C-alpha cells in the first residue's frame, strides 16, 4: 500500500470517527491534529484532502472546516 493510500484510509477513518456524513461540516483541526499525532505530515493530509475535494466527496469550507458532500467510501 502506498503512503497516499495509507493516509487516505487514516483520514477517512478519522472522518468516520467524527460522524462525518453528507451536509455536515467537520473542524479541520480535529482531523489534522489527530493524524499528526499518528505520524502523518500536514502535506500528506492536504494532498489527500485535495484529492477528495476533486472527487467531489468533500469541500473545503470557511473557518477551517470540511463540508462532507457525499457518503465516504
């Protein structure tokens, strides 16, 4: 498994732990802080967030929040 895939799985797992579902916003700091403790670099996390945004699964919202647009795979 590539580092990107590992980071993506960790990120989606964290969003699920935070009860992410469509039309709900999640505080980005709640995601990044926990993944940072688990050993993921901010750049790796941002790369995955951009990919999820391009896929239409999330949107980066104002005030450091993530808007969930569709159910996470």
